[in-house]
C-alpha cells in the first residue's frame, strides 16, 4: 500500500510540475512586450559579425546605451514611486532582474529587411530576435551592471545622454566618442 502511494505521488509530481512550470512561463511572458521576429537561416547569414572588431564595438555600444536607458527608466520610476527617496536596497532590487527583461524585450533592428548593429525594444520597428541576439545583449547587460551598478545607482538622476556617456564611453569604453553615445536609437 505504501509503495502504491509513493508511486501515485511520484506520478502526480511528474505530471503536475511541468503543467505548473508552463503556467508560470505563460504568466511571465505577459510581463513582456512582443519579442520580435526570430531570424530565419537566410537572415542569420546576413547578421552582424560580432567577431569583427568594428561591428563588435557598435553592437556593444548599442547594447550599453540601451541597458543604461532601461536602468535609468526603472530607477526614475522607483524614485517617483518613493517620492524622491528610494532606499538603497530598493535601487539594487530594481536592477536584479533587469538583464533577463532586457533579453526578452530587445532585438536587432532591421533596415531594408537587413540586420543592423543597433538594438531596440521598439515593437513598431522591424527587429530580429533569437539565436545569439538575446543572449548577447543579456551578457553585455550583466557586464555593465556588474562593473557599474554603483555608478548607475549613484548617478541615475543625471540626464540620459550624460549617464550613457559616463558608463558607455568613459566606463566601458564601448562607445568611442561622445557623439556615438548620443546617437538616437529607436
């Protein structure tokens, strides 16, 4: 009898656990915007070659600027919510899940149906996701937050161009010029 009860529990855990996990994933997907279009094999052949130094620099600069913009938006919202006085732990908590959210919301812009070296979350503009694209921006996000989380937490009240210049040009050296950090990306 005891063996039968254990078997039933084991069977239920095998059946129910994946259903609960799928429900949670579906719930989490609702938190995020359109994920863009997955790149086809043909489009993957035309993807930016991040092994090329110049292309890698443009990709890193774009990723950094978008990460800084997302951090600033999140911390500005928190500051408004806390009437200008967010607690230190709240600031760090706001950054905890940032990279995963960014990886789900961002893609590479397409111009004339060809991939560019610019990341965007704008769902009104054609963009590609999948393959290395989402993990690339998530990795760059992790690098920015690991190396510059204190700078971001202390300076997020600066203007976005100032903050992007401070982190992406001076801090990481991924953007080579002030002009590059100030190029508008949609």
